[in-house]
C-alpha cells in the first residue's frame, strides 16, 4: 500500500521545512511506504527550492491558481505516482503530523474518506464567526449526506485512490465540501477522527471573519441548490404559496366584513405569489430529475 502525503504551498518557505521534517519523523516510526508531494502554487518566494532541498517531490505552477485548482492537480499527480491512499495537509503547520498515521489506520478499517475534525474536541482556536460558519457547513452537509459531519472545511483528510479518480470538481470555495457530498452520493464510506490544531498566521483567503461568514452562507445555499434542489426550491415555493394564501384569507375576511373596495395591488400580488410559488415548486421537481 502506497501513501502519498500531499501539501499545497504558496509562499511557505518559512513554515514548509518544519512541516516536512515533522512528517518524515512521524512516518519513519511506521512501516508505511510513503512519499511527500509539494504542489507549489506559483509561489514568489523560495518555496519550491526549499522543498526540493528537503528531498520531496515538487510540482510547480508558473502562476497562482488557487486552492481548488491546486487540489485537482494534487490528485492527478498522486495517481501518477501510484498512490493507494492520499493524505492532504497544509504547508503552514496548522495540522500536527502526529495525526497522519491515525488517518491512515482509520482507512485500513475500510473507510474511503477520513476527515480530521477540529470540532470533536471543541478546542478550535479560530474566530467565532469562522467557527459558526464551519458549524453551519457541517450541519448542512450532515443533512445532505446522512452522515454526521462535524468539520466539513478541514483541509486535513485522507482518501483512497478511488475517491480521487471518480470525483470531478466544479466549485472553488466549496471544493472541500463537494468532495464529501459526492463521495457520499457515490457510496463511499466517510468518517472523522478528532484532532487539535496549531495556531498559525491569519487566513490569506479572507480579509476578515465577516467576509468568510458571508461567503460561507452563500455557498451553503449553493450546496442545497445543487445537491438537493427539490428541498431548496420546494421550500421557497411553499413560502411564496403560504404568503399568497395569507393574502387570500385577508381578502375573504374583507369580503365578509366590510366588503372589498380597491386593493387591486394586493390582488395582483396574491396572484403573482401564488403562480410563482407553483412554478418554483415545479422547477424544483425538474431540477431534481435532471441532477447528476
């Protein structure tokens, strides 16, 4: 069984040496056949040079492509190297290397995707808004996958070559969640292990926690829209119908009390809400039939 430990890196010349050193020390205590792959995502510092000097495999982009595209390339390169198990971790040292063998051992129990959850131990050191955003993601994914997920945004995970081969990604911000959803839909076994994390620099992806929270909620709606369209459009359609019905009852009340005079605007609104609600529900059924 061959294990490829893959690390995406963008301007990480300062933290990468310790991450690689720790991985080598931990893995040297095991009997696993492993290699370390660093995907240099267009770094402007000496990330690639540092990684090569440490004796690991390095694949470099000429320009920065972002985490989602880098993740796709990681999987392609891991498959070329003959990986049976792929372990994905970060270059900033957030995820302690001591948990890598635990991820692998969990996969040896028959799981196809194992997530390192920062929330099982409830010692997550990030901001409260980011914590709440991650928890909301987890609740949404647990509902969609029928599997208890406590940390859907963790970058620390292990998965089989079959998961890497069979899952195609279309999203950017939510590629970590997309892997979980599609793995579940395709019948792969998913589980988590509890981990603690190291304090690292602030995120480069978001200027502040409010920006993260906003994008997180937008993408939760997108997840439901894409993977459970019947519920997404059905709830929206039922809401419109409910408001239309309430206006209808209001007109009935007026008819039997003071009589209806005027209110043409509300009457048109009632009709619009009613038919829009029906169309939205029908659209949800059609989207559910056509989803892949």
